[in-house]
């Protein structure tokens, strides 16, 4: 797996979307890596819908840095699909069902704005899929949205890592890490740097206790509808993401207490109530899952090199938007690690370091 004489470039801890994308970016740059992951079943990435939406619906503004993040993410996922010879990245329009007349008026105004019109369609659907959906006030259409089947991508990528013989399938034990200024060693594996991508479990990491995670639990259903339903993503209070064969993901809840990974009756009821305000046809629940998002107090990623241990680094805080954020910021961080770029001030962990 590694040579005794020369250290690897990186050990990566965690194979959620953050660790997976980071590994791929580094491998594309011909870096030598090993990834350690214990494949926590309900890790946020594995229950994620993988949706990316260029629009913040509350204010009808563009999502943070979407003009840079989105094209980068699309090219990255397509390239990875080609490499692995599998499909897990899909473009899908999002149909926003209106809740009140003013929302429609606001939409039409915003859709004319420079910068927004490439994402918001100007034409309004007067009713949308009336045979199955409650849409009496019509709907607006978001372009350039889509989703990544994250669970599938991670499983395929895991197989790829196994075949390359660069995956260690076990829990990383922090007390076994030997730290020097210019390298680290973990159970005989030496590397120039370690990149921690543990998702919400970073709260157990002894070197990053000062990072202000504000974790949020999310629950999500998979349902089978009994009747015709659209092939676009539907949004109103919850989203309905079509998976084919009448299957849809319905999500998600946001809760900041009871941070465990168990699906709850309360979460299920909340999702079903919101769903039934949209859906007119019967459905069955096929699956109910929960995960904990690595959300952060200021809602920006947590990326950087530990200020006291240059060999220890972190790539985390993808929050509610791992699918869209991870590719761009993994590429950016890889250049920072090579000294070719300066870390973006909005994402650097140093914004929280008080010495
Ligand atoms: C219900 C729900 C719906 C969501 N929907 C969306 C969505 O539609 N679009 C979107 O972009 N985002 C969505 N998200 C958020 C998204 O899932 C997160 O942004 C993303 O998953 C974070 O990925 P991560 O790799 O940082 O963490 P994780 O997915 O938690 O991965 C961390 C990995 O590290 C491993 N690990 C941790 N500690 C150790 C250790 N000590 N030793 C070994 N391995 C370790 C874990 O086993 C795991 O495999 C959703 C989240 C939830 C919960």
C-alpha cells in the first residue's frame, strides 16, 4: 500500500461526499493517498438526496457562489461518471409550486433580473400536473438544477478505491496519530499531510474542537406513488425527487436537538403532512432514513490547515449543500495545499481561531 522510505502525500479520513471528492481531485493530480473510512451506514451523504438548486426560494436569490460552483460540479461529476463508467449525476428541473398569488408576482419580477434569468424561467405554469398534484396557484420552473445519486457514487467509488488498494476499512483512532511538523504517521502509514473529512463526527476530533459546528439532523422518506407523477423535482414545503419506477425521495426535516441517526415518528409525520398538502394520489412509504449534516454556525464550509500542526488539515462543513460545494472547494483546497492559491477567506477555519 505504501513504501517505507517515502511518505504518501495524504491520508484522508472519511469517505462521505467530502472525502470522496477530495480523494478523486488528488488522484487526478497523481497524488499518492490512502483513505480510511468505517462506512457509517447512515452517514449524511448516504441518506442525502444529492439535490443541487441554484436558487434560494425564500428570497428568490442565487445560491452562494452558484455561478462558479455549479459549472465546476457538473464537469467534475461527468468526468467521474466517465472514469467509473456509471451514471449518478442527473440534471432535473425544479418545479416550485406557489403558495400565494404574491409569490407568483415576485417570481415574474425576479425572472427578468440579469443574473437570475438563466435560472428562473419567465413562463409560469398555470396549473402543474393537476391529476396528481395540488397546484391551484401555478408553478415556476428552475433551470440548471439536478441531483447526484450520492449513495451510488460512494459505493462505486469505494469499489474503485478497494481495487487500487488504497482503502483502509476501519475506524480511525485519533490517539494512534503521530504528529510531526512536516508529516504524520498512522499505524505505520506515513504521509505529508492528513485531511480529515469525518462529517459530523469531526466533533470527536481532538484537534478541531474549536470549530463551531451547528449540527442538524435530517430525515427523508422514499415513497412509491400509485398513479402518474411528474419527472421533475417538485418543491413546496418539502421536495419530491423522482427516482424512476414511481419512486420518489421526500425530504427533508431540519432539527437541531436529539442529534442521533435514528429516524423518528415525529419526522415521518412532519414529512407526510407536508407531502399530503402537495400530493393528491395514494402512496406507500418504502424507506425512512436519517442523518446528521455537518452544518456550521455561519453556513460556510470549514476548510484549512491546523494553525499549530501544519500536517493536520480539514475539509468539512459542507452543511446542506455537499453535492454542489464539494468539487469546487476540493479543487481549490488541493491548490492551497500545494501553495498555489490562498485559501478563500469565507471558508477558512482560521475565521474561528482565537489562538
Ligand atoms: C436527510 C438529508 C438530506 C440531505 N439532502 C441533501 C441534498 O439534497 N443535497 C445536498 O447537497 N446535500 C444534502 N444533504 C447534506 C449532505 O448530505 C452533506 O452536505 C454531506 O453529506 C456531508 O458529507 P461529508 O462527507 O462531510 O460527511 P458524511 O457524509 O457524514 O461522511 C463522513 C464519513 O466519514 C466517516 N468517518 C467519520 N469519522 C470516522 C472515523 N473516526 N474513522 C473512520 N471513518 C470515519 C463516516 O463513516 C462517513 O463515511 C442532506 C443531508 C441529510 C441528512
